């Protein structure tokens, strides 16, 4: 009844009605499914890097195999920004739904085909070439996935609940990663290490096929976002979205890159590097690190939606500041605890160290999809988000595992993950402090929201949107 009353209030004011709650739920599910598949892939790669290094690169040791796999992840991230320059502006020109249907096909299809590839033992170096080719396709398509999915949810969500609905996108991220890591764990426990190296490694990749079919079905059932349909009907779609974006919003792109640096470094440390770090660097053995990481992710899943709801009440900016401050002071104690836990074989101490990283990470994850789309107007939102996010991810996220692993190996200092994370937080602090508060602000009213404008926008009252000041 409350949703219907608000829709009626909008119509009485001559404003477009909000989408019905059921339609919003379908939009969120369809958008989050693609993100789930993207991070499912990372979960699979992140939890069997040594096996994949031996299968495709004929690595002679687990550490050499892990570094080879991390190098593949880093190399294929290079193409991610190119994908964002293609898919982002395309989504601003032909619509979000059409582009998101294409990206989910490319992402899930490339992950599925990896499970069918011959190994190095069968075709030699060509196996590595094929793996890199498919990862390149996956990275290119992922360049248009997250920005589009976040834009899709943000443009469907009511302004006063954008934090709540946006948090479900990152809920999908964590579920996807947990599924990838979980399937690797289950198959390893059932089949054993030898069978996983011989053929079992294929199974987690093959599961991406059915997941992609489900995701495509969900996305094909959706209409485009109400905001995009509005600018289409009014003939306000940019003829050249990329040109307009780079001309009018380059400062917002730079600030978005700075914010996302912190997210990416923390995210990729936890997702693609931490299990290897705990086993190969600090000396934990068996499946204890993996199981504790999965338990930590379960805790994040419990927290992420409540934090999104909280951001609708107190704003995004206080939560982002809390995340940044935590990453400036907690990483050294956290990684010191993990190292000491390995010496004592203390699982609870390891869990505490992980939680000290996971809680600040969940703070930024919960509000990201609600915050960053508000940095751009509807005509350039998909492109602005996708390009900024993908450039930052390519430069700092995809390379994090390889760079940190190399620094730890070359210097012998096990605290390099902490130093790297603290440096990322220092970079993010500036754009976070400059960020205008956008909780409760209608995306419909954003004309040219340059991030450096620090005037406080009006908050939506129950019944109508407000505007960010024009740049």
C-alpha cells in the first residue's frame, strides 16, 4: 500500500510513477545474476590457482603455478577498460537491458568453454594461449557488466531505498564467489587432489553454463529501466555518449577511479589472493584457510543488506568514511594476527584477522551500487560508471594478486598485503571526502553532478524527487 501511495503521489505531481515492487525485484535479480556469474569465475580461479597453473602452464611448483594463474588474471584485466568503452556508451545509446543480455552470454560462455579446454600435457603451450584468449573475452565482456548492472538497479530503485536495493548487487557478488570457491572445495574433498589435477578442475567451470542460461532468461524477461525509457521517449538519448561523457564528466570519472581503488585492492586480496597467501606465505595447511574464508564471506552476506538499509537512513558518505578509516589503521594488525595464527595453528585468531578486513570491505560493498551511479546523469551513466570502474579495476584490482605476491616473494616481508591496502585507502580518502551525499536524491534530477561540487543536495521527501545542482 505504501508503494502504491507513493506512485500515486508521483503521478499527481506530473512525475513518472515508480516501478511496481515486483518489477523492481525482478530487475534486481536479473542484474545481480550477471554479477554472480562474474564473481563465480573469480572464485573458481582464486581457489585453485596452483592446479590451473600446472594444467595450463606445466608449472613445476604450487607457488609457480599460482603466480602463472594470477598473471593470466592480470593480463586479461588489461582488456576490461576496452570493453567498458564499447559496452558502456552502447548501453547509454541502445539501452541497458540489451547490452546486459549480451555481456552475460559472453561471460558465462567463456567460463564454460574453459572447462572444455585441453591441457598443456595434451597440446603444449597452445593450452595457455587458449586459456588467455577465453579470459580475454571474459574480461572484455565484464567491462560492461558491473557498471550496467549497478545502473540498472539504481535506475529501477526508489530514491529513498536505493541503498537497500543496490546492496543486493554485491550480495550477488559474494554469493557468486562463495559458489565458485565452494564448488572447488566440495569437488576437492570428494575427488581428492590428484583427480582434481587430472580432470576434476573442469567441473566448476562447466557449471557456469547453466548459470548463464538462468541469468539470460531473467534478463530477457526485463524491460529497460524507467529512466532510460523516459529519455528515449523525450528524444534525449545522446547521439555520441562517449564524446559527451569525456567532455563533461571526466572529473567524475577520475574521482570514481580513486574511490574504487580501495574497493578493488581489498576485494581482490580477499577473493583471489588470500587463500594462496595463507597457505604458501604464512604456512597454514589443509583446508582450514579456505573454510575460514568461506565462513567470513557468510558473515559478509549477513551484514551487507543491513548496511545498505543503514545507508538509506544516515547516508552513504559516513559509511564510506568509516570503511576508508578502517583500511588505514587495521590492515597491519589484521595481517599480523593471521601470521601469528599460522604459527600457533589458531583458527579463531585467523578468523579475527579476516574479520578485521572483511567488515570494512562489506561497508563499501554495501553502498557502492547506490553511490556511484549518482555521479552521472542518465544520458551518460552506464558509460561513466563502466569506464571509471573498469579502468580502476584493471590498474589496481586485477593486478593486486600478482603484484602483492611478487613483492612478498622478492622482499620476504609478509605484510605487503597490508601496506598495499593502506596505500589504496589513502588514495580513496580524497574523493570520498569530496563526495556529495546522494542518499535520497533522485537520479532523475541529476544533470551534471561534478564530484567536486560539495553543496548539499535536497533529500527526497516521501512523494517526490529532488535534483543535484548542475555543474
